[in-house]
């Protein structure tokens, strides 16, 4: 039984307010971490924001499991994910590409190698990683990990093995940890993580699945808790070899931060996380996807450096100008693109599929 106070009816979809709030918090800590890259003194306090994506991955494991349990057909999952992600993502890619062009043409600022127009089109696919094309903006690196998780879960749904998702995915996690601990420099190990980047964060996604089980009052309480704790330790083992957080924080620091994230989720599934829900966190959660996608290049390679060139103090440029501007742009994308265009695409695709089914 899901606590009524934790769910809000929004556009005919049940949204869990604690998760929206966690999304908002994760987006902000990632943003502040990226801003601090321009002011190294701040990193002492803000470096932990590099782990914000870990929180996003746990949330995804929870939400995708919940989404799949609420549909009947695989095409519904594809349409829901496509219409939810791509309008915002495409808008963000176009936005960032335009800013890159302006930065180069008018300010002569080129912190990254020039992006050919072909890279722009590859980035629109969200699968540029497998085309050997670099991401147009920093945050995009997580999208291929998310997409692989969707594909894996979608496959389990189609093969009617979703109920066994944890049993199927845990061996992959164990394989990854064995490779990093005992065979890291072997060609197979390198190839495994290169060709299957989801492996570096798979314990986080699986922990999200397990937290969903706790949330829905699965009878295997003790087993699920033990498996969640196992995912925590397995992710810690992966830390030293894969991912990006190890460039900024130590192993003990990562253990502590990840323990906080897992602790927050335990509070959430047992109905004790309402204290983080307020208008600010809900608003940030609503715009979190767009904010996450558009903030990095626009802020730390374009807006903040160019403001500092004309004498604006870093803190003013970053937190009194760049941050509000990013929030404003993300709000615009969410309100005018993500919501209406996503609904329109979803309606068109569902109508198209329904027509095909009727004709058959």
C-alpha cells in the first residue's frame, strides 16, 4: 500500500513527490560541482556533487521498474520513454550547439575541439558513444548508460522475465566486480566496460529496483534489504576502476556519500522522507532533466568566463547570473517543450500504433 501523502496526481500520471525532490537536489549538486571547476577553492566543499549522477541512477532503477509494471505492451514503454526524453534532449543539443557556435564565432573561445556538423547529428541520436563521437556537452555521458538500462529492462519485459530482473542482473554485477578486482588489465575486462558502460553503475540501478520492491511491500523484506546492502558494497568495489567520481573524491568519501544516498532511499521507501518535499525541491525536480542537460557548457565555458572577462566577480557571475539564467532556460524548455511536445509525440505515436494494430 503506497502512502497517499507521497503521491500527487499530475497530468494523469502518478508522481512521487519525494523522488521529484531528490531529482531536483541531484541536479543542483551536479550543477554546483561543475560551477566549482572554475573556482578550485570551492571544490573542497562541492566536490561531492560529482556523485549526483549516482542518485539519478538509483532513481532510474526505481522509476523504470514502476513504469514497466504499469503497462501491458512493450511499445508503450518505448513510446513513453521516447516522448519523455527526446524532445527535451533534442532541444538541449540544439541549444548547446548554437552556444558553441556563438562562443567560437564571436568570442574566439574554444575550450573543446571544434565539433563538425556531423557530430551534432550523431549527438541527436543519444547513441553517439557507439558511433565513436564525443558528447557535445559533458552531462550527455550518462545518457548512454540510461539508454542501455532501458534496453535491458525493456528486453526483460518483452521476454516476461522482469520479475527475475535482479536474479538476472546480479551475475553481471558480480562479473564486473571480479574483472575490476582481479583481471583489470586484461583485454576482456577493458572491452567489457568499454562496450557495456552500464556495467560501471549497474549496482545503482539494481538497488533502485530493490528499493521499488520495498516500496511496494514485497514480502521478501530481509532478502531485499540484504541485496541492497550488497549492491552498495559492489558499487564501492567498482569505484576505484570505473566511473568519473574517483577523479575528485577519495574512496572513503565515496563510501560516505553513497551511504547517504542509500540512507535517503531507505527513509523514502519507509515513508520517512517527506521532510525534503517543498515547493523549491519540487520545482527543481520538475525542471531537473532540462537543467541537467543545458547547464554545463553554457555556464562554465560560455556565460561565466565571458562575464569574468568584463570584470564580473566569479561568485556573481556563477550564482547570481548563470544559475538563475539556467533555471529560467530549463523552465522554458520544460514548460514549452518537454510537457506539450512530449504529450503531442506520445499521442501521435500511440495513434499510429493503434492504427497498425487495427489493420492487422
